[in-house]
C-alpha cells in the first residue's frame, strides 16, 4: 500500500465511522482518543505505517460493534475493549481459536438429554464453584498461539492432582505443546489439537511442572525431561452429553470442555448468551462450576484482563456446545 492509498483509507474510514456511530460526536476525535489510550495500554508496536493503519481500521470496526452491543438492552452480558480489539473476527478465529478442532471435530450428534419424565438419579449439588478453593492455578494467557488444548489439559490435571493430594502443582503447557507431536500424537503445536491427545500423552509420558518447563507461547524443540519429576495420570473419559452428567462430573472436579468461542472476543462479564445456534467447537477450556440456574462457570486462557478476571459464565440455555466434547479425569 502506498502513502496515498493509506491517506485515502484513513479518510474513507473517518467518514464510515461518522455514518455508523451516530451518537459519537465528533466521531473522529472520540474514536482516535479511545484508540490512543487503548494502544498505549496494550503497548502495540507495528512493523510499518501500513500495518498501523490497518490495525487502527480494524479497531474502529470493533469499537462500533462494542458500542452497538452496549445499546442492546436484552443482552445479559457486557463487552469491552481488550487485547483482541485490533484483530478482525477472521484473525481471531485463525490465530487464537483452535484450527484443528474446527476442521476435524467429528460430526456432532443430538444431545442426549434424558427423555420423558425420568427422575434425576444423580445427586449433584445445586451449585458448584471451584474458584477460591485452592484447586485452580491463576488464569494464564496463551498469547498469540492456538494452544488452548494444552491449557485445558494441564489445568484439569492440576485440579485433579490437587483434589487427590491437597497440593497444587502448576503443570507445563509448553511440554505438551513441544513434545506431544514428536511422541507420535495428533498434535500441531500452536495450530492446536484435541485435549484427548494431550491427556493420552500425559498418561504415557507424564507431565512436568511449569516451573521446570515454563510457557513461552510458541512451539520450541521438545526438551529432555527425563531427569524431572513427573505426574502420571492414569485414565480419563468422555462425559455423556447431558447436563446432569456434566454437572455431576463438575461437582467432583473441574473438567475439560471443547466449546464454540467464536463470539467471545469482547466478553467482559455477566451471563454470556451470544453463541450461534450453529456450533463450531473451536476452543478448549475448563468448566469449573455452575450456578443454581445451571449456567456454567468457565476458566479461560486469555489472561486475567479478558472477561470476568479471566473467567466467563455461559448461559444454561445458550451453552456454546459445552455438553458435546467434555472430558473428566478418572484416576
Ligand atoms: C535425556 O537425558 C538423559 C539423562 O540426562 C539421557 O540419559 C538421555 O539419553 C537423554 N535423552 C535424549 C533423547 O537426549
């Protein structure tokens, strides 16, 4: 892009904003002000002027969407600017969400909700919340790498280990990211995988602590861990696709779930009910509780400044596919 087209783009952008966001007056000053603050808070650096202009354009489009959401009185959740605010929806899908899960998740079957008036035989509590129990490590940030499955796996193993031994060890996502493929599992580093591949890897090779093998946010050569202490989980299972079994499992410990996070980009707080009916399971996270209304509490791996201190609550009615691919560690 040459200088003239950059200027034209900027002009076109300014007029577009004035058309769309009627309430922002004068449009450009307020928007540029918001952008400059956000940019310095997020310490954005750009390769060149073209990239800078492009990112600014995307930011303004995102800001329009955020402003539109704020005006929707029926929304049960809030949104805000965050680290994704100068990424387009397509970039968000491609960089942050899990390409492998998106491409090859087996056909999703009908949910196996209990039929008729069968009485509930499981007796899980009315609500569960593993936050503030000591069973969860602090929320991590996967960065610009589709490594959600590594976080989903390591985090669930941490909780299982804690509940069993009353002792929290932060396990290594980087080991899973670096070593699972080399060990013959169906895993692709920052291009993602399915959590079951990482669970199988940990069962066979053990998982070391994050202190001994820290997260760097991109795939590196698998380190030799033969001299490091390891935890060997023994078994896991897929949970039946109904909310009774899922809640029963959560009441015993956090579980690993694959979910549709396509519309989570701006989530800030409240009960999220913005998932599409057409689910695309593209993100691995940890279900750490549910409330009395049946809404699910989810630990994400987009850092503590995303969402509700790194967590999101998903509506029981619009559950983003949480029942469809959930894994519980058994032993
Ligand atoms: C890893 O380290 C151990 C001990 O330090 C050594 O015996 C082993 O050969 C190493 N493995 C590889 C693949 O380099």
